C-alpha cells in the first residue's frame, strides 16, 4: 500500500499487472524552489488546466511523468516522489497521483517574543520541516526581539534577530519555497517596550487595567493610538525592519488591544467610540506600511467587538481570524467576514502555549473545524501558530506534531482522516524510536485524564509558570473530582518506557516534560488535600518534597534551553519557575511554627 503525507486528493491505484519501484531508477528529486531533475526516467509537462500549485504523477515503463500547473506544483510533486523513493513504494504501472492544496496560502507563525528566540541552526531546521510539510509562508511574531539600532534598551537581554540574520533567513526560506513575512506588533502587546521609562510616553496607560476576564494586569500594555509620537515611533520601527524582507506582506497584528480607552485615548473613545479610534489608528499605520511598499495583515479579533467597523475597513488588508479552542465559533465569524468579502485566513494553534505539554485533542479538533469552516466561507489561507505565553514553557519538541497536523488540514482536510502523525514526526526526528514518537502526542493528551480544567490552556502551565498572577489557578475546575492519581500513573508508565532508551534530544524533551507534569499534578493534589490554592501556604512537609524535585527541574530546563535557543530570555523564562521555588521555600517563621 502506498502511504503519502499529506494524503493526496486523488490516488488511482490502477489495474496493470506490471508494478514498478521508483527507488529502483531514481534516487532523489531536488526540493529547492524552481529546480528540476535532469534524468532520462523523469519527464515534465506543463498543464495549465491543473489547480494552482497542483500536480499529477503517472508511471510507465520504469519512468515517471510529472505534470504541473506552476513551479510550486513541480516542487510538491518532487516531495511526493521522494516519499515513494524513501519508502521503496511499489506502484502499478498505470497508477496516478493527483494533488493540490485546499488553501493557496499555508503559513506558520512562530512566537519569538515570549523569551525563546531560536538559534539560526534551529530556525533553518524548522524551515526545512515546514517546507517538507508544504507550508509556503512563515513569520516570526515580533514585539521587541528585532535588534533595532536605536532601541537596545528593549532587546538587550533577549538575543534578538539582527537585520543580517533576517536577510539570511529570508533567502533560506526562498530556496525552500517559503515566503518570509515581516511581523511587528504595533498596538497591543507592547509591554516589553512600555515597561522602560523612556518609552512610557507612548503608552495608553501605565497604572494597570482589567482585562477581558476582569483580571487586573499591572503596568502598560498598548500604545496610545491618538498620539503623534506613536505614529512617528511605528514609522521608525517599520523603516528599519521591513527592508530586510523580500516579501511585500507585513503583519502589524493589532490583536487584543485590551487597554484601549482607559488612559490617553479615553476622551476620544468616549466621544467617537472605541471602534472609530481603533479604525483611525489602523489607517495611520496602514498608510505608514503602504509608504514602504507593504500590504498588511491584522488579526481580526477586535473587529468582532466593533462589528460596525467591518464594512469600513480599507482595501488591501488581509484579516487573520484566530480561534484556538475546540468549540470556537468559526462559522459565525467566517460568515461575517465573507459577507463583506474581505480576504481572510483562518488561524489555528498547536495549543502548546501556557500548557507545557500541549493539548492534542483540543488542537486537532479546532484545526479540523477551522479548515472545514474556512473552506466553506472562502478563506484564502490557513495559518498555524506556535505561541509562547507564560514564558514559553513548552520544550522544543512539543509543537512538532501540531505543525504536521495543521499542515495536513491546510493541504487537504478531507483526505487526512486521522491524527496519526508518525510519518512527518519521523522526518523531524529520523532516529527516534516508535515509543518516543508515540509519547510525543500521548503526553499532549495527559491533560484530558486529570479531570482538571482551566480556560484556554492545560493547568500545567499556570501552576508551574504563572504562580505570580494566579489568574488561571483561581479559575481551575474539577479539584473535588480530579483523577490526578491516574494521570501520575500514566506519566510514570511513560517514564519507565523512555528511561532505558539511548540519550537523544527528543527523549530528553519528553523526560523533562514528564517531570514537569508530575510536579504540576502534585501541586494541584496539594490544593485539594489542603483545601486552598495558595502554594506558599502548603505544609512544610509538602514544600520540602516539592522543592527537592523542582530544583533539578529548573536546572535541566536551562540546560535543554541552550540546545535550540539563544541565551537571551532564558533567565526571564526560568524566573517563573524560580518564583514557584520561592513560594516553596520554608521560611524561619514557618520552621518555628512547625516546632
């Protein structure tokens, strides 16, 4: 049986008695964009009737015919033929493979602003993987991690991407058939800038605000949309950033503008409405971007809060509609966007953010629903995001399955009938055992067995990496009916299976993740057994037991970090674990009380 990932839309097995093994006469096809293989057994034929980026592969007399619609089609045909070669597949001589993508734009967004900035080696390895998965766009979500010449104060401790590195990655992406899209936050999520005194004059407010859930968030968050200095500031950023990208696309984000109207723009919002102030500032930033030859993308979440704005949006703007939960109302939102005929992409998530191990069931469920809805309402693209909320606490391996499943949904949702990602996982980890590859997705479903629920994440993330705010901890449900002992037994079972295996990068990520999940489970057991949710109020015995496991966990976290990420951001991320450690430290007064 021929197995290809992603599964092709048409595979005609044929009836011929003669069978051929492609690997007997071809060794490999080039995967660089625009390349062809000059070989007597391989013929190319342009067929403009094929779908965009589409191809057709047929076989005859120990030869292969590739018919293609465009250069992208040649490349994807090559990737398919290479799979036949690598698996030594045997096909009938009259077999035909025909394929094309559901969405012309298939992209990945990688968060490099929540502490983890990958090394160049890791970035290129990821790009190779994305290319094999047939993604054709990539962007690095950037708040403060580009080395702006006049703003070293902001990025000094984060090992940012330099202009030279961006140009190198841009060229590398092009070779792999991927467009590198520029990305810079220009409204909300600017706290890493606005926490510095020299930038606070650009802030909407600096005293803190209540977010959409009613939780207080300290400090500045968004830019002041009515200030002239804000526009000048954004112009300066884009003037330095955008020339490093060959793409004419720029994502200016504009998502989660949670403190709009609280401070500097309060009067304007009261007079004109928040929606109008949002729109006026959007037009300013678009004018700046357009002056630099860029067409913009923005996330669409705020538009649904100001629905009267949707029909007033400017042209040449692509909306990125995100939803990361299994029950997200994709149809309702996409119907509204389609009604006004705005080009839009649906945006999904690996669901690893704020969860340590990810949420595989939530990820695969919403990714499939997103693809179905986006196709139904005419979306032009499908984007897979890997966010780093709460210090980017997930290990490097965790989103790798999500990238693969998202790629399958972007290429052909109907053809990918299950969530088995063993084939593409083996591309990224060619030396990994079946046990390790299975563990990589199994650990991402541990959250389902615990009986504990938290909004928009698995509880492991908040318990380990966000004790300071406690926002999610106070909203945890299921403490009285939890199944944590079963989850701990499952984690121990995986540890027993992985422990004897040879040391390698995947095994190390998995074992650290198991230890982290165990730690989180034990803390939540403490909440239930001591009938409170204050880690600092645990008994001394419990604190001592947890602290003994936490210290090596922190040390190993820092060691694994350096295998794939730059040193900047490591201490900021691990400080979240150190804060947990401080809560578990037995103070002298506690010792006296226990006596």
